[in-house]
C-alpha cells in the first residue's frame, strides 16, 4: 500500500460510527478502507496464523496429523491420512495467498476477509460433527477456534462500522 493510503488508515483505529453498514462487505471501491484499522490488524494477525498453519500441514513429516491433531497414523491407511493433511495444507496456503492479496491490495475488503475467517472454523466444526475424527487428545483447532471466534465476530462487526464521518462513509 502507498504511504498516502496507509497514514489516514492508521489514524482511525476505532469506528467513528458504531452502526454497521452491510454495504462495506463488498464496497464500490475496495482499494479504500473505510473501516477501522483495528479490524485490519486483527485480520493480519489471523492471516499470519493461517499461513503458518498451512506450512506446518505441508512441511511437517506427519503433516501435523499425529504431532498436532493427535490422530493415530500408525494404523493401516495412516500414510493416506498424512498425505491428506499435506494436501489440506496446500489448499489452505492457496486460500491464505488469496486472502493476503485481498488484505494488502484491497483493504476495503477487510470485512470479507474476516467473514471468511469466521466461517472457516464453523464449517469445519459442522463437517466434524457430520464426520467425526477420532483423536487421542484434543486438537488445537477444536480447543482454540471457539476462543478466537468471538474475537473474529467483534472484528467483523468493527470492520463494517465506518471509521470516518462524512459522505464517503
């Protein structure tokens, strides 16, 4: 982002108007951020976590299947479980790459990025309910997703609230 676009963005950490505007989800000019910078920073933090998670699934010897998710991979088909985790990491990395482009090039799409962050663990939990995975412990995703979800909901709400008053908000 150009310095002239970043400076006013950083001066608006919190909304000036606390009424969400659903039109901010898909703004007419996505290169201009009208929401508060705090929402952008939260999105950046979560995107760093998601990118790191992607690389772990792709590069860890077991894809994180046993070492992190505590899935028994010593069973028949364990190598397939590890392969699926690696492939899952590749898909996560593609999604993270797309979200990096949206976040850095189109800061007006922060609400859309945060919506994706909110929906992803919810959809995984739903699929996990339909197709449960047997683990030896509690995977970090199951532990931490519900801690992070309220933070994401709050950031999403903030991102929909204008950070400046006037005709452009």
